[in-house]
C-alpha cells in the first residue's frame, strides 16, 4: 500500500506546471486585451486634380487715353461726365485759349522777323540800306570821274608849262583816293554778308518755323479730344480750375479690353506659363467670377511692400465693362491639371527624408507601410502614380491625436 511520500509530486514537475499555467494566462490576457486603435481612413479614388496659385492684382485697361494739359491754362468747359461713353474725336475738355493764341501770335511775329532778316541778307541789306548804298555808289563814281578829269587836265597843262609837277601829283593822289572809295562801296554792295552770316540767318528762320509749328499744335490741342472710343472713368479736375502743363485732366478706356497686373511671390514664379487659365474675383461683386489667361510671365523680381514678387500680366477674357480700372482683385492661376487619376487625401501622405513618400494601408485591420510615387499635389489631394490601386484604403490618422501610427498596428476604421 503506497505511502504519503510516494504520492507527493516531484518539486520540479510542480514548478513546470506552475510556469506553464502562468504563460497560458499571460497569452490569454494579451489576446483579449490587445490594443486596437480607432482611425480615420479613406479609399483610394480616381478624381480630377487641379493645382492652383492664388494672389492679388490690380485691374488696368489695355487701351487707355490719359488726357493731359498741353500748357498752363484755365478749364473753360467739361462737356462729358464720369461713366459716359464717348466716340473717337469727341470733345473732352475745352480750355481758355487766350494764352495759346498769344503764344501763336508771338511765334508768327518771330517767324516774320526771321524771314525779313534772311531776305535782307540775300538782297544785300534792307531797302533803306540799299538806297543809301546806291547813293554812295553814285557819289563815288562822280568823284572818281572828276578826279580822273583833273589829272588829265593838269598833265596837259604841265606839258605846256602851265602846271607844276606837285600839282599833278596831288591830283593823282586824289584820284587814287576816289578809286579806293569807289571800290569799297562796290564791295559793300556785292560782299556785305559772309557765309556764317547767311547760315545764322537760315538757322534763325528754321527755329522760328519750328516755334510756329509748336504754337499751332498747342493751340490745336487746347481743346482736348478723344483719340479712341471708350468710357470716361476718371475726371480729377473741375471747370475753372487752373492746371499746369502736363497735369492729368481725364482718363478714358475701352472697359471691354482690360488686364490684371498680378503679383506672385518669388517661389511661385517658376510654376507660371503663358496661356494658363485664370479665375478672377472682386469683392465689389462677390457673386461674379471672371476668367482670363496668363499673357506675360514675370521677367524679374521686384520689391512689393515686404514681399519679393514678380509682375504677371493676365488678360481678362470675359470683361463686359463690369471691372473698374485700379480695383484690387484676387486671381487664381491653374498651374497643373490632371484628369481621372488615382488620388488620396493629402493628410494620408507621409514623407521620410527628402525623397521617400509612403502611406499606411489598412490590410485586415492592420497598418502596412507602403511606399508610393506622387504626382500633382494641391492643398487637399495628392496624385498617386505608383504603389496603390483603386481598391486600397489608407489611414488618415488616429482619432486620438496623441496616438502615432506605426507599421503592424491593429486598427479599427471609424467614421
């Protein structure tokens, strides 16, 4: 019959049984208490993706006429008003033309003086000078003839012994003086003016003619007329105002042909190209959207307030006189566009380093790190060019913002 000692278990066997029981309990507890993280997820879908760049800009007309005062003067009449449509050649500003008439009269007087001076020079002097010179020439010729006769008579008398040699010499000296005086008078009548004198007179005449042309143009432009058909959109002056030369009087433009001068920050300039579609918004008409296209990309970078920007010209394609010049607008340029491409929400994309992009795929309620290749990226969506299919689901993030996602994490997708 067995004794009590023979029925007692071996201590080592008992220890093994206890350890096995502990391990079993641990496994069972872990299996029932394993952490399952609630996450938000999204399906990989096909969509049209658009990448755009918004910025500010200012409206300006393409065909614009800025009327300015040709000369100082007083505004006599303004026959048009702001918002009025005018035809080409319409009278815009009527000025008091008294000063313009005075300037024209002065210029014409200077021209007549220059013409008279050149005429006198070509004729050898004025009429009074020519008459006096003709008299001097006649007297000189008579004196020369008389002196010649005296010399001849005295020489005959000398041959007869009735005149001395000194008397003949004195008569010959008077003849030489008369000949010299006559020669001087003849030179004054034929060579009174030199080539530089004629050149100076011709230059004065040309200057006077230019002065008359300028005065005539100024008089013709005293009353300002429109060189184009358009709409009056600014009149910074009023009747009876005195204006200086060059002062702005009126602005006219064809408001169906306008453009936007937009200012893009330096990092965005490289994405711009001629022909890209543009959407235009104006707070003055929030329910209206205009459309246009990039017609000139920035050619340099300038300082614009605290920003470094490039100026871009955008042509408005559907303006109907409903965008006012100098108004501030918001423009959005479509720089890239993709149709029917695989895409995911931007928050599902993770980047490691500078080149490795990946997502967490949800596979059998676990996360699997999956490398992907991306294309267009806008503010909300990312184009996937490789690594996923339209049957995949990707994790966006844990509902508990303090919980990070990791490879192999057990998850539960919640709405």
